[in-house]
C-alpha cells in the first residue's frame, strides 16, 4: 500500500472528511446524501459511530457491529463531536502495537489494521457523498484512493461476498484514475 501507513492514511482521510463538514451551514445538514436514506447529518453520524470503533478496538480489544444508530449521537455541536472522535482514533492508532492488534468482532477476529482500512475508505467515500449532496465536490487525493484500492485488493473475497460496500460496484472508465476507480468500487 505504498509508503503511506494505515495510521497516516486514516489521519489524512479524516482530515478530508473534517474539511468537508466544517463548512456546512445549518440547512445543509438535512440534505439527502447518497443512498441508504441518509441525510448529511446521518452520514456524519455513521462515520462517527464507525470511527469510534477504532478507539474501542485499541482500548478494549473488541469491536461491536454497527447496527441501528441515531444521529443524536452527534449532540448539539456535530462538527465538534466528529473532531473528538477522529482525534481519539488518531491517538489510539499512535499507541504502541495498535495496528498489530487482533480484536474480537461479532463475525470473527479482526485486525485493527483492517478496521483502519475500512475507516479510511468510509471517510473518503462519505466525504465525497456529502460534497455531492451540498454541491461542493470533494476531490479524493490519488495516493489515498490508490491506498484504498490496494487495501480492497487484499480483501477481494470480502468484497465479492457482498454486504461491505454500500452499493454494488460499477465498471469504471478504462482510463479512470484511482479516485474514480475507488468511487466505482463503491457504486458511485
């Protein structure tokens, strides 16, 4: 996955997500976002709940399955809640041996490094979704998109089994760059 470590990839993906949501006005939080009947607000809540898994994994050695969730987890200051979760995840990943841990997950053992790959992908794609929803396109950096594509290539069996990606993959254009290929992988 190139020279980019999973912790660095997560930090950069979270920063892009944060840049995307930090400029939202009050009305934009309620706009519909891509698929799953999500609004911008519920998309941010989804990312926050998912990123909180990194902290739980490193601290407790367990990751629960994200099922039903409520956007009220964001509290009155949605961006601050996101920021606190992202900073907590970055700190957790800075713990010695954090990425090498294997944690308990409802579907079996899960490496923290794998969890981070999932979270990097989610932050990038959901930032793109929000950008599309509010009419402020988000550009996913090619090196981060390539990092995600390398990650998913190592987990092709999971992708093919279904249920991981929010939408069915689509075929990208023959000359598509890394960001376009990542978006196509996630049905965008």
